[in-house]
């Protein structure tokens, strides 16, 4: 096994973390956790670089992946209220991250999310940088506390704090990963 870690730069548009894992013989979840990724399914941009961890006997390609569930929830408890779209987002992907139905996300009461784009399908890719209104349960509240993210992926945090990956992403909408946290001059994200 090659137990050294090294930096890997994305040079080809459309390269996924899954592609990087296959090319480097590492687990996608191992790479995700090493780089404090929000979600390993987010497609990185050209120029982004990741720390590739040392090889392990059993690469982890599953524990950080959000499962497809038959959710019946139609709203989130607490907040925030707006979801900021990232590369590769669709209504289906966002609903999975929030653990709510696609229909409830696409048809929020009041100003409809349908006015942002013309979704013919819940799998149509949304433009990056849009705010999508998320249905909130009423009554609901959330309690926010400072937290320093030092290891894992957002799925790990969501399970620990009984929330969703999407809600954590909504609190820090432009965060995707931090390979700098493990460098000499780097800092861990809040």
C-alpha cells in the first residue's frame, strides 16, 4: 500500500471526486473526509486541489453517500430558509440533501421556485448561485452553536446533530471542502 498523502489538482472540467478516487486507488469517502467535504457528489471546478490520503486495505466508497430514501417529509425543522445552489444541483439532489420530497421543494407556498428556472424535470440541472426557497415546518426553531469542523463530511455532522446535509450547507453556502486546513498555514473551517 502507498501510505503517502499528496495534493491532486483538478485539470479537466467535469472531473468528479469519484473519478479522482478511481484514478488514485482511494475511497471517495476517504478523500471526502480528508478534505472536509460538504458532499462528495459536488463536482469540483478546474483548479481546485485535494489532499489524497494514503491507501487503506478497504477503501470507503459508501459511508459518506446520502441514501436514496422514500421520504415523506414536506418541510424542514428550524432553518435556514434559503438553499444556495452549487454545481450539479437539481431539485432531486437538493431534496435528498434536505430529506424532503422533491414535490414540496419545487412547489413552495408563496413565490414558487419554478420562477427561478423552468424545470421540466426534477433532474434538470439548476444554475449555480441561485437561492432556492425551502419549505419550513411550522412551528419550528433551531439552535445554532459554534463548531469547528476538523474531520469528516457533512453527512457525519448531520447524523451527529440530527439535522440534514442540506441544512448544514445552507449555513455556509459557498463552502465545499478545505484541503488547506491540513497545510502548515491552513486553518480549519468554522
